């Protein structure tokens, strides 16, 4: 079984970094930040390809540990660009990433653990969403790894962090798409439904919908199912717009919203567009003059798909990437392992994984969103006050899962505060000396990859 080494007794610390799960903008910027900050300390950095699969490849003898080395001056483009600096502009992951497979098979898990031991790392930095971090934490517990988690997902659904890497760029990407779709919708007086990603969370749909000028935003937390009541309200919103001489409308639909049968559909946007058209036809046939403006209503649907996980990282995502990478290295230098780097109140911070992982596991076991949009979210209030339909107030009873999520987070925050208070009291009582920082000799840079 793998076992971690003590950073304080290691002449040249060896740090690994991997990206796991779906890709998103900003991953390369974090890799750059980690390599730069760690190189300043004289550490060796190893980029593990394709998540934990790279460790299996190493264990099977298909590559060597030196093949994984990352250098501050690596990835040169002869005659043009040199060094890691170009990475902050590139989307995707230069290390590759896998979003399938779960090493629950003991034989596969053992290969991963033995690969990690062969690499001889002092600590690991892993970039992942809630699912990836849960899996890596299980492996880390088995192998006694020292590791730091960095949250990344365009869904923004990792608990205890206000922002996950990649989310800001995804919001920009969807916002630009809504801008472009506005003109074709207006030209043909059409209702366009735009389906966006987010899994079971509505953060991406809500924030991009507001920024992109949507008239209707449907997210699983507020409109979990396309009921007749929701269709009535959407048609009423269109009627209101048309009475104000607006003949077109944009509807942003999160992929986690379920159909009328309460089931998920891959192309729920197409289904909604057809239902709006049928529902408006039925309202026209009632003879109510109010609904005459719906006559001949045309709808179209667009599913943005994986373009949302691409695009050049936004300035904000690059800033978060730089801060996340630096913080991860700082935590390792202080030997504060088993932490997740977070964004809170406008700055980088960290939380123990003992707070994060239990919350993720509890939500996964209950088949619930790990960090849903809460009814008290200021963006919900903003959308409502702007006149955007996000669900009727009659449907906004607090969900039991949201109440449980908030309660668990509060309990975990209280537990952390108590632990910190206890540590401070113990330090005062025993008059422990302050921790000394570890100085490492500068390692000679190797040849470029």
C-alpha cells in the first residue's frame, strides 16, 4: 500500500498534479500557477496524464516517472512562444482528463495506489468536480496520500465554495450565445428555447440568463418539472411581452429540469419548445381575447452542448486559477494537507476535506444536487425583480433537500469553528513554539519536455 513521505525530510519535494472529470476553462492556468509557484521553491512537479489512469499506465510499465515531469520552461513552441505562460490562455487540459470510470474494483484501485507509490510523491494536487473529488478522496484514504483539492466545474455545484474554476467562462459563453440568438429570434418573431448544462444545479442557467437578457429562466431548484402550471406561466409571460410589442422571447432552460412525466430528457429543450407551441394553440382555442396574440406562435430550440466547456478562460477564471494554484502550493509547504481550496467573500481560502466530502457523499446517496441554487440566492431575487419568469411563488416552498443542505453546511461550519477554537486553546495551554518554515534548496531545472 502506498504511503506518503514527510515533506520536511525530503531533499527535493515531489508534487503531482492531475485533472479529473469533465474539462473546463482554466485548468491549464492552474497547472501553470502550480508549476511556477512550486518551481520557485525548488520542488519537482509531475503532471499525471488522464487523471488516475496515468498512475495505472505507470504501474503497468508503459511509461516512466520522468515522462511526467513539468518544467517552468516546458512546452516550448520553437521560434514563437516559450514556457508555461501560454497555458493561461488555453482551454481544456494539457494533461488530459477522464470523466468516466470509478476505481471501485479493488484490482484497479490497487494499480492506482502502486502507481502513486512508484511515482514517489510527497503530495498531490487534484482538480475535479464533486464526483472526481469524492473518488480521489477514497483512494487517498486507502493510500494515505497527502493531497489538496481544487474545485472545477462549469456547474458550480461543489459545496462550500462560492465559485468553481471554469464557471465564469461558461457564463460568458452562454451569455454570448444568447446575444447572438436575440437577433434571429427578433427577426422572425420567434420564441427560442436555449438548453444549457448544469446537471442538477441551475447556477449556469440563472446567471447567464440574467446576463443574456432572457425572459424566462427554468432551473431544477425552482421549476423542477415542466408541469401544466409552468407551461401556463411561460405562455402568460409571452402574452405579456407581446402586449408590450415584444414579438420574440428567449427562454433559458437548465438540463436538470424534468419533463411532464418527471423524468430527465437528453434534449429537454426540444420537448419544451414543442410543448409551448401546443399549449399556446390550446390557449388560443379558448376564445379568450387575451390569448389571441399567441396565434401562429413559432418556437425553436437550441442545445449549446460542449461549447460551454470550451472558450478562452475569462480574466476572472484566470485570476481564480492563479490564486487556487498558489494557495495549493502554500498549503503543501505548510503541510496542511487534506484541504480543498475555495473562493469565499472575494478571496481564496481553504476548508478541510473532512467538511466537504461527507456533504458530497450524503447528497450523492440521496440523489440530490451537491450545491443547489437556494431560494434566498440574490440572483433569484434579481431575476424576479427584473420581470424574468423563474417560477411562480406558489411553487417556491423550501425544498427539504435545500433545507438539509443548508443545515449540514451550518453544522460543519460550527464544527470547524469549534475545532479551531480547541486548537488555539491547546496552543495557549502548552505554549507550543510556532511552526518553522521549511527551506528547500533550489533544484536544477531539467531539459524541456
